[in-house]
């Protein structure tokens, strides 16, 4: 979530709109009247990434052609305080994936050549408590405008811990995630089942060097109740490196913009090393390259 910096504006001492001479205050202590800026209750981000392969929770969706993935998130702050509960906000995210290869288009419906593979929307609520813990509960819906797959509806819960107070520059920023399928399948399990997805991960980063920030996301995903094919528990492991470079030439009033690039290694479970169909097996070890541009406001 983007944070809007407070701006302190100095004001002269005035009476009825007329600036009074400094000699009037000779020998006395005076203070400028300061009108504190009010931070907006709205924050968010927007951007687009290009990836060499699209792998979702350990399940390959596309491995060829141009893959473009635009996104946008909006956060509405409802409460901020200093007690046990520190912040409450409403969140709305949208995310899409466009594939030039059209490989899976029409798999579950009318055949057509649209590149619009996936559209997701994710409303939710986030609660920060005990200063460093944030629990986010969301509804996730995954839809396919080009009929590559049936709609998938899910509940998602994410708990993140900000360990900066403990580890400083060596903070790991761990998180755990639980997702429950309500309707349709989010990945490779058999139709008609309602599986569970579990994820653990960390996001260590190097101290910023000028405009460059480098992070190292590491994630592992697991499933139960036929979330994955053959009801196997292990889904995947991934580890990568990402670099973000701030774009200083864009005025701050237009948001904080940055280029990003990186690579992620995936080790997929054997039952997940298929794409498009059970006849198209791929290597369990994948390297996905990505790059894009985004802004926070």
C-alpha cells in the first residue's frame, strides 16, 4: 500500500489578510501559523508487467508468446489509531493477463481468438493490529473472457508480519496465505472439488542504493482436498530477484513511478508440470523473466 507523505506548509502571520510588519513583534517570541496537510484516505497503485511465462500458484497457464499483465489496486482507509487495532482499510484489486499465443482460448466455450485470457477482481478488508501484523480477508474471482477456463470463486486470507523493528535492514517480511475454493477450480485439481491452498513466503530486500531497490521473494505453495491434481500436497517452490528503479523525472503529484525487472526460478510438483492439457508435459524447473512499469499514489 502506498503511503502519501505529509507536506508541512509554512504560513506568515497575518491579520484580516494583511501581513503585519516584523517590527510589531520585536523582542517577542513568534511562531508561524502552520496548516497541517491532510493525508488522503485513498491510496493505490497501477501498472503493467510483461512475463516470459505465466505460472499461477504452481500451475503453468502459458509458456509462449507475449504475456502482458496489467493491474490496479485502490485502498480506502477507514480507521487509524494507536491501540491494539492500528488501521482498517477496504481494498479493491483488479488484475488481467493477455496472451498473444491464444493457446487455450475457447477451451470451455465458444472458440475465438481473443488474447484476453484472464480477468480477476479481489475486494477485501485489511486490519493492521499489534503494530506490525496485517490480516487481509478477500474475495477472489478469476474469470476468462476468452473462455480458456470456467470461473473460479474463492475466499483468501493473508497474514503478513513487518519484522523491521526486530531485524532492521535484514527484515524478512514473512507472510502466510490460506485460500478456499468456493466454486470452480483455481488450478489443476479435478472439477467439482473444493480445495484448499496454503502459501508461506518471505520478501527480504537490500537497503536502497540511490533510486534502486532489490528484493528477493521466496515462496512455497501447498494444497489439500484436491486443490492440485492427484490430491498431492506439494505444489511448487519459487525464489527470485527483482529490481525496482525509481523514475525521478516524473513530478510527485503524478505518483511515485518505477521500472521493475527480475527473474524467478520455479520448481513445480510433478503433477503440475503440464500446460494446456494433460498431454503437454513440460520441465518441472522453470525460469520466468519479467519487467514492467508501475506507480503508487
